[in-house]
């Protein structure tokens, strides 16, 4: 019989095998129709339609626009009465194609007003015990008299403007509509009472030290323009306390008046350094600009402690300018120590800076500024060269918060100066994280109020990379032979959250205010997902190129989630829609295991399945082409002699080889002895690569990674046949726990016996 006829018979034979057992006289059973629920379908339903503003590639479109808000501000800090006064002039540029009827200004301090609705949206119940501080704050404290006191809103001619305040938003009525390409200038005069940020866990406020001095970290302190863009028009989400900010870029001129003995730093470049620095400070500053190895102390601890005793009533004004920033913040105290060093970024020098009270030492003097420097190096490598001239880390008790060029960070030793490794690395991690926010969202300016994960999640991912880099930049700061103990990033760190109660989980693509577990949802899960993409799915080269492309496309612009998702695919040629849908749009989890392993031997003898099919089809053995038959170990056709048989004993196979394989190619043929059908199962909803490690009887092993697309036609189980010259003794799925698999009990074949408590204890001890 000719080969073509053989192949036709085999095809018919296989089709018959698929339909065998069905009564041909009966109509096939029909299931009801269903929607396309394939895990690998494209995200056309979820994504916005590309347009002239945002392209399908994820890049800004040819008509992309963004508004600009420029500020000139005079600020005075009243240390005696804990008040802040401001007069600001805003010039708003309408770069959109739309005619604007009014302007919206954010008044975030109104969250602290007596009539604030923020406390009313949080349900609470009684607890059997509570911290005394919490009890006093919740049930005994008098309402804080906070919020903006708006004294006037005027246009450039000094005429009063009508305005309406709705909680934390203020609508300003312009004398006439603002057409595309036009600018409108107006001013606001305001003041408010500053809160104690230690007691009230505020992003902005003061801390009172034991000697009566205060340290001020001042942010969200001025009425700020809201974003107007092509996605939703005016950003209209109120500030309830959790969700952060959406702000336009602009240029700032800011004059800040504080007590004359205060040390101050802020967003922007200091314009009158010689007026506010002593000669000794100027000399130290010039030295710091040339020091790349260790920080130079600009204000020493002894000088800070001496100044703390003065309480000057004189005033001093610090003048700053900042270009192309989206916000402004400053820190001020007579109790600050100040150090700086230079770090080379992309051929230019950037100053890494720290401000901290004596309470922060020795921890802060030893580590803060070198962590700032290390962070700038790592983030610039992953994204773009840091564009500003400085990055400042300010010590603020219980605080972690970010603004352009400046951030607040916690981490305080005990009063005797000692501290634990946990305190040390906690401080270092929060500095890395908050300094990293200069990139996301201070420069890659996503809408934090709507898409919290776009700044917190992306930033936490790069934070993980920077933490692992830190030991390379500054090896003496890490204990010998130890890795940086990152808390977020590794896949196994998110398992407990992913395996949690579905009633208390929300997709990443949820407004931050509405999530149950804010830290896991906005920080850990997106960061872990990106780490899995980088290490397991895409590989570092493709991922890093794509991630950098996104950062550089959208630096100083306003990206959306689709812009990120599309860019990652556009720059890598990796279709990731299945991953975005599963990891970001659902609360599904990963669970992949070994369901079953069957062992087969090859023979020339007709097996049971084929005999039954032949009978059903009226076929004789002589009608069949020379077939190779697989017999499962332990089945009816299994014989002990098969264990020692080789492929040379399979006559039908050898006849085919002799007739069809050229002599010079025969020596290249493999000679597998064992055949396994390994069935993998996927109880979890998220597709992932199957990373299978096969261990053989001689002790050797190999890993095979089956791409996630292996699940595209069967979302529950898939089988792979392994032809091997060696016997398989063990199979492990995801041996390095890199896919966030929530149940590893099904990851091993043969299945591991469940250990008793004592055996579990011994295993844990053995692993330490």
C-alpha cells in the first residue's frame, strides 16, 4: 500500500476514534450558544477606541494636548500659631481644542474642614480594645478647624471673580469663555490652620519635638488647578483622603517666608542661596557638588541642636523657581540637619539631599542620601535620565509621601540611637519608593485619583528592581552575602492575597478609594504582575525595552492604562491581552498542577483501542498502514517484556524507517525508550506558562516552559507527551514559585505526602 493511502487511512482512523461510540442514527446533543469567553481574546471591549489624541500603539497621537498651569506664590509660615498664608497668581493656558466655560481648582485641605464629609463615608463599629491615641482622636477630640479660608479670588485686573466651593473643589467663573490657545490669569488669597500630621496621619503638617520645636512638611497647601484632558474633560473626583492627585504641569515661582533660624528646602532651584546660607554652609555646599562617594554635611547636628534653642522671631524668605513640575512642596524647621552629595545621571550632576532632625540619627546620616543616589541611578536605568537638578529625602515621623523633587520618609531609631534591621530596611525602602515617585507620577503623570496602580504599582515594581540594585551601588550598606529583603515584588509574596476571600477582593482596575486591601491591590499585585512579565513571560530584554519606551513616550504627559498596555505590546511584539485581562481586570488567581501521568511503551502489536475501532468500522488488520501502537503500563495489553524492549523491536517502525528515511539520516534519529502523557490541570482562572521540571532516574533534570497559549483551547487541562531515553522519576510545576501559584500541593508528581506537624517542623528547620 502506498504512503499516501496509508496517511489517508490514518486520518480516517483518527477521526473515527473521535466519534466512536456515538449512535449515528441519533442527532448530536446540542449545547446552548455562548459568548466568546476565551481567555486569549483581544481587549477590544475593554479598551477605548484609538483616536487622534491617543494611538493604537500606545503613543501620544498627532493631536495630543495637555493644559498648563503656571504659578507665582508668596507663602508665609506662621510657626507660632501653626498657620500658613498664601497669595498665588495662576496663569492657565487652554491648549485643548475645546472652549472652556469655567475653571476647576482643587482645595485638598478642605478634607480637614469642620464640615468635611470624609469621616462620614467610612463605616465603623465597636472594637473590644483600641489604642488610647485612637480612642481620644475618634471620640474625645474637638473637631479640627481646618480647611482653606478663601479671602479673595480676582482676575488680572483686580476684579472679583464669582466662585463656588463644592467640598474639595472650587469652580471659578471667568468673565468670558476661554477659547483654544488663550490664557487666563487670576489670583487667590487664602490661609489655613496646619494639622499635626503625627497624630492625624496627614500627608502634610507638623511634628512637635520634645523641646517644643516643630518640623513642617507642607504639601497640598495651595489651591491647585485640576486636570482637563481628552479622556474625561475636567477631573471631577473629590478628595476623600485616600486617592491622590491629578495635576497639570507648569512653571512655579515661589517665595517662602519662615523664621530666620529655619532650614528649608523645596521643589525647585533656590534663587537666593547666598542670602539664606551662611559662609560655612556655602563652602560645604560647593564641596558637596563635587563629592560622589559620600554625603557632605551642610548643617551639622550640633548646629541644628544649637538653633533649636533660639526660637528666632525674625524672618527670612527663600526664593525658588521650578520648571515643568506638576506640584509643589517644602519642608522647614530650625531642627534640621542637612546633607548632600552629587550623583552622575546621564552625563550631568544631580544633588541627592537629606533633611532630618537629630531624632533620625545615626540612621539617617548613614543611609538616607546614599539611598537617594542609588534610587536615581536605578530608576534612570529603567526609564529615563532624571531631569531635575535635585532629589530630597525629608525625615517625617510615620510619613511616606512624594512630591516633585522632594518627599517625606519615616524610619526613626530608638532614643538611645539603636535600631533593628527591620527599621533600617523599612526606612531605606520607603526612601526608594518615595524618591521613585519622581518618575511615576511626577513625570509620567498618570491620574492617581482614578488609577492608583499606575503610579503606586509601577513605582513599587521599579522599587523592587532598585532594592535589588542597591547592594551593587553601595555594597558596604548590605550585610555580606545577603540580598536586600524586598517585601513586595517576588511572586510568592502576593499568594496569600490572591488566595483570599473573593468577597474582599477587587480587580486592580478599580478606583483606589473603592478597594478593600489598598496596599495589596494598588501596590503589591500590579508590581508582582510586572515582575512576572519581566522574569517569566517576556524576559528582561523585551520587558525593559518596552517599559522604557512607555516611560519615555509619556514623560511629562498624562497616560492612561490603555497607553501603558498598548505600548508594552507595541514595543515587544508580545500579545499580552490575556495577561492584562486576567491580572488587572479580574480577581482570578493562578493554580496550575500535575493532574495525571501515564507511562506508555511502544509495540507493533494491535492494542485494545484499535481492535475495538476496527470491529466498529469493519476493518481488518491488513487494511491498516504500518502503525506504531502505544500501550499504557498496567493496561490489558501491557507485558513485562515491554520494559526491556527498544524501538528496534518495533517492526512496523523499523520497516517505515528503512523504506522512507535516507541512510545518512538514520543515525541522527533519537531513540526514546519511555513515553509519558503528562496532563496538567489549571483550577485557577489565570493562564500562565507551565514551567515543568523533569527529573530522571540518573539524577539529571531539565526544564521545559510551555507558553501560556497552551491553554488557549482548553482552559481546564492540557496534555503533553514526553518521549525520553531516561525514565522520569519526578515532575515539578513552577519549581521556583515564579507565577504566584496559590496552591503548590498539586505541583508535584508523584504527589508529596502530607507531612504531620512534627515532620513539617523538621522540614522548616532543615531549610534554615
